[in-house]
């Protein structure tokens, strides 16, 4: 059986580790982007809810003023 030199094996190991670290970074980056999108969408939904409440308050005030 042919045994490759230790330096070659270490190089291969280092490459594999670097590739796995790159993949991990990409997954973490994607997860962070998704979290940021969720925060934006949640904030937008909260703002829209407040707008609807405000519009209803204005409509109620208008109806009371007309009564």
C-alpha cells in the first residue's frame, strides 16, 4: 500500500477543513439574512396593525362627531 507523505495529507485535511468552514459560514450568513428579513416583516406587520387601529379611531371619532 502506498502511503502519501504527511505534508500532502495535512494539505488535504486543511483543504477539507477550510471547505467545511466556508460552508458553515454560508449557512450562518443565510440564517442571519433570514432572521433580519423576519424582523423587518414583523416590524412592518406591527406598523400596519397600528395604522388600522388609528384609522378605526379616526372613523369612530368622525361618526361620533356626526351624531
